[in-house]
C-alpha cells in the first residue's frame, strides 16, 4: 500500500510532470489542474491547497509543505528552497480599498 496519493499526482501539471514529487495520501488539493509544481517537492498529509483558474498556486523546486498547512485565496507563489511549517496558513490575494472603505 502506497503512502503517496498517486491519483492527485497524476492530475497535477498536465503539461509537465515534476521529478521526485511526493504527495502523501491524506493531502487535499482542490482543482489540481491550477497547481504548478517544480521538482523535488514534498507535500505532507493533511495539507490543503485550494487553487482556482484565476488564483493558481505555483510551487518552486526543493519545497516541503509540512502537515496541517493550508494555501487558499490565491494567486500564491512559493519560491525555490522553501519549507513551510506545520499549521501555517498562506492566504493569497489582496484587499481592495475603494472610496476609503474596505470592500
């Protein structure tokens, strides 16, 4: 029995298959077609990546996303040689201030 999630791995990076990609079994990736991943990446169990067409998630090479971290609200870009700690919450996007008020 594999500890890796081969179903998710097969749906990521349709045009490019990264080398040495390890996605653990209990990782949740919503809309994996909008996730771009570099080489030598580890995504631990219980990570949540929520990508959308207008809010993709880009992950560089030599990256480790540690368990119980989440990535939402994109677009999000994680560079090369990065480790994101357990329990981290990465929320992309920006606030819009119009007419002096948060919208």
